[in-house]
C-alpha cells in the first residue's frame, strides 16, 4: 500500500492525520479503517462524562415549568418552583430585568451545558484513535438530526447523538431508526409527542388530553415526524410515497410519546432511565384501526403497528439507495458515482441494513481512492483536522461556539431536520476561506509547535498529497507559526 | 477597498447545484442599470406585520389584537403615523424618518405562495424563487443578476456561508464579521501564492481579500448593524458589487412580544440601528441609487397567544426603502380583520404575492427585462404582476 492510500484513509475517512499516523497505517490503510468497525466500543471519555439522557430531558422539563409559571401559562405551587429552581436555575430575565422570550431563556439557561457538550464532541474527535468510526458517528448524527435550533429539544442533541448514532454506528440500520424514532429528543424535535389521532380517546375527548407548559394542549394529528422519517431518514423525497401515506403513517405513530411523570414535565421517577425507558406508547392518543402506508395494510395493534412500518421502511430498496447516495456523497464526492452508490446500496440490502457491512463496502469502493481531494471540509471537520495536525490549541466550548457560528456551522444547530448540507457550494467561498485563514493564523500562533518544520508537518499529515508549489510556499515562510497557518489554508488541507 | 476587475465569469456553485438550476437561456438584455444598488434583507423568524405596521384605522384592529395592539398615534408609546390608516411601530424611528423623506414604501397583506407554517420551508421557498420548498437548488437573486454587465463580483452575501438566495451561476462574494484577529498582510500575501494554480480558490481568495482589506473586523457596530455596515462598505465602492444580501434574526416572537427589552424590541431596535448605520456608511451619493427590500418568511397570528406573543401566521408586511425608492406610499389591498376576513380564521389574509415586490424592483431598479425574470428568476410567476411605483422614475 502506498502513502497516498494512507493519506486518503486518514484524511478522507478519518478526521485528519496526526503526525506519525501515516507511517503507522501505511502497511494496510484499509485494514486500519475496517478494524475500527469491529465490535462495540466504550464511549470516549469526554462523551461518557456528559449528562444522561434522562438528565437532559428532565432539565428541559424543569425549565419549562418555571418559564410557564412566569408567563402565567400555568399555576405552579411555590414549593415546587423552589425545588425546580434549585435543580435547574432557569434564566428568565435579561440583565435589565425584562422577561426573556422562550428561545432566549432556554439558551441562557442551558448555554453552559451546550458548550460543555460541544467541547466534548470536539475533544472526542480530536483525540480519537478510531477516527473513521467517529466520523461515521458524525454522519449518522447529521442524518437523524435533532437540532438545538428547536427550543423544545435544546439540551438534548448530545445525549440523543450518543443513544442513536454512537450506540448503533456499526449495528443495524433498523435499530438506529427505531432508537431515533422513539427517542424523547426526536419525539420533541419533530412534535410527535404532541400528536393525537382524530379517533383516539383524546381525539374524541380533547378535554382529557394533557396541557403542556409552553406547548399548550395536545390536539390534532401532527405529521412532522412521519413525514421526516419518510423524506429524510428512510426512502427519501423521491421514495414513492404520497401525502396520504404521510398522513396514514402519522396516524400509525400517534401515541408514540415521551413517558410522563405524575407531574407532566417534572418527570419524577424518570431519573436514571435510558432513552428506551423514557419512551411510552400511550393508547389514549393512538388512532385505532388498520392503516395503509405505501400500498401495504398494517393491521397491528398498538406500538407494533409503527414498528412494522419502520421495519419495512428499513428494508425498502429506496432506503438503501437513499442511504448509499448520502454515504457516497459524504465519503467519495459531491456527485456520487453511480457504481459506488449501487455497491453500497447492494451491501446495505444484502446485509439487512448492517451498517458495518455498509461501511465496509464504502471502504472497498475503488472510487474512494482515486481522487485525494474530492471533498471540501465542513467547518467543524476543518477545525478538528487542524487541531489534530497541530496538536493544539486547546479550544474552550465558548470559543468553539463562537468560531463555528461565525463559520456557519454551530455544533448541534442544524437549521432544519435535513441537517448540514454536504456539497462544496455550502462551505467554500470567499468568507469561508477568509475565516479559515483567520482561524489558522490564530491557532498556529497559540500552538507553540516548534519541533517540526512546517514542511515536515505537511508531509507527515498530507503525505504525497502535499504539492510541490505548496511546499515551496511553506519553506519560504517567515516563522514556524506562519508556516503552520499556511499549511492549514493550503488547497490540500481545505479538502479531504 | 480595491476591487480587482476580473472579466472571467466564475461559477460559485458546485456542479451539482448549478446543474439543478434551470438552463441559462440567452435573452436580450439591455445591460440593466449597473449603477443602482439593491440590498435584500431577510428578517428570519417571521416578523409580526401587524406589530410593525398596525392597521390602526381598521375598526376591528383593537379587538382583534387585544393585549398586543399598539396604541394609536399620539398616545404614550403609540404608533408613528403613516397614511392615516396604517401606523408604524415606534421602535422603528429610522424607518419613520425615511417615510417622511418619501424614501420608504410599505407593502402590507403580502405573503409568499407558501401556506404551511415551517420557517425553514418558507424561507427556502422564498429564496429559491419557485413555488415549492427546495423547488430549485439555486436562488432567485443570484439568477436575476447573472447577466448584469458588472466585472468581478456582481453581488455579495453578508453571511458566513452563502445562503440559497445567493447560490447559483453568478459569481458573488461573501463576508461576515469575525471575532478572530485579522491575519497580517504578510500572511495574506503568502496565502495568495498557495492559490495561484487553483482558479476557483484564487477567485474566492482575491474576493475575500478585497472584501477584508480596510474592513478590519467590520466596525464598532455589532450584530445586525455590523452586517449592514459591511453591506454599505461593499456597495459604496465604485467598482464593487451592486447587490447585497443579509439577514436579521430574532423575529419569532412567540412570547412576551410587547415588552420593552423583549424579543420584538430587540429585533426592531437592531433593525433600526442597522438601517441608520447603513445610511451613514454608504454616503449620500450612493444612497440616492439604493433600494433596500426587507422581507420575512410569513406573518404571525392576528390574535395574541397564551404567552403574550403571536404564533406563525400567513400575510405580513414588507418595506422597500432607500434613496431610489418612490416612498411615502402604502401598497396594500387591505383584507380586513373581522374573523370572517382572516385566513383560516386566524391569520391576515394575503392579497399580494411577495414576488410582485421582487419583480417590480428587479425591473424598475435594476432594469432586468421581464422576459428574463419570468424565464429564469421566478419561473412560475407570469400571473404575478410586478408591483408598480416602488422606484422613482
């Protein structure tokens, strides 16, 4: 195997080479990638230290009650409020004493939790010895998006990512789909927790349905999750479903909601529960009777009806094609080569959605090894690869939040449920290049990297991808720091 | 700033995005007006049109807006007067001054063709210029200016990544404020050598360099004002871009929207300051050639919700403002505020398609032929007539 193959493995499939990586993997770069898919892996230390799913969820509930009590949306006994304030002190007013809007209040209350999680995700990526696996976690997290842009999901994306993308990254697609569709974060993010079947008990007797602080009374069918499962998670927008299918599928998953404690949002008794234990099928909201989705009648009762639809969706050829296209676009090129898509889709179908087999087909695709610089790095991966190469700097969660926002990719804040878009037009242009130059300059000055000459570092992390013209510019740099900055903004480093 | 004239027409988009845009057809263009300046400001989050431009003369206004109705003109914290029927929110005094100078036209009961309630889909539909979210992969503003005879970057997005509205076949620049220290001139010069053999990166870098030369990190202004200051500094350059896009956030006022220091106050105060900053930065001469269009993805509910705010609605208000604008005029076919008048019983009913504003401004301000507008920019819009009289003739 060549150093070129090693460079592609470390930078395209991994999260960027550290000095020494290429030499240690060059004997078998593909083997190095495939070994990372073996077996279960403990959560990286920074991720393991984050709050539990139940804690993120309860924290939001505690904020919601305090906020609702302030807006006179709900009467809460003072002793309850006092206890909630001790647990999660909600920030309800700005520094001038004016009441904050819900979004501002959520942000102010949870921004430290958010920054800690952003830092943890970044550190796990920078430190990872299995960076291909880590990159796949990022891919799946952005496929089954839950974004903090929606306030009712604000604190949840980090624990959701761990429960869904990280836990199942080399498992079965069906398990990841099921975990996502039943996760409290997703049920909030795409509103299914508030969806009521028109002929369900609560649909017929709306006064019996609970009233939720901030959100209001649960009433009516909400199609959001059903639509996005079809459009974004499984068969894709051209998957052959109709608006009637969306509606029927929405009816199928009515009653899929977050378990409620005795007090709706206080969630007493939920402590320590896993995401799966926080899921509840509530027959009071469930639309009774058989439903037809994409030509098949589902006559099951209860939660099994929706599980049967998800099973069929996970095995649908359009799902295989949609997933394969996204994976190939992410790992091979903006315009996915049809042969590679077919190979990956076939592996997905033949293995019944085994994500390890699917990722293996990707690694085994010759197209992935032809063009070393096919993909423009997105802002977060650019910073990750920069810190891996330089060995620094140490970036706080607050700094990450600021820099990534200014680069247009604040972590866990995808604008919509379709996630970050993965084509060069989104991420390269005048301002992106300039921001990268500013960051590279700042990072290089902060990272007192003096043991290696810039050209040497370039050879170590880019291998033969480092071009002669770039080398000459690095060799002529006025100082090591300047040379490192130039390396990080070289055309070879902006891409992978 | 020193903008290099570069004659090549680069393509900003990736192949896939450009390919998804409609094929560029040859059309007879008279060059358009290459001296006029256009700014499009997207108010993201859905501005409450009835808060910004209250219909004080509507007999049902006060009851329909109970709890959040702006007080009449002349009362404490009352509206600022417009044409007698409509008022303007008193948190927008710079806009009111422009009205007084006959430099602001107000459009009301306007909406895009979108009738659902997702911010994201609505914004995408407005930006791509079709009648569907994701109906086209490029943006109408980019397609509109593709043949303007301007060397170099024809437009600039004052945003960290190029939004859909500015993506497409036309080469545009982008710039946004940064909190990081600026790189030294020496580093910038050396970085330039890295891109010598890469046409696309070279163009982006030269464009960014020009954009950031003399910009420092923007100005003392922050937030939206810094964006507007940036837009002004691009547009005032004799050889700079002629079209700018930027955006303001915080308009999703579900709760406590009337409160002083509340979310609407913050959004409007920032907007007001942004306009003042832009006006000061761009200078009198270029201001006289400028039109700024302020639009939002949809309006908000007429009635107050349970948390002293408003929820996602349908029709709302838009502003067309600048030295080139034929201002002091309201453009509104008012639908009324009785329950029966409301769209789905809750929202201001749209009586004008938002594309009418864009079509009017593109035609009358930039001189873009209607044939180009209807074949390339707003492809399903032949039934939407350009709004007349927005621009001084």
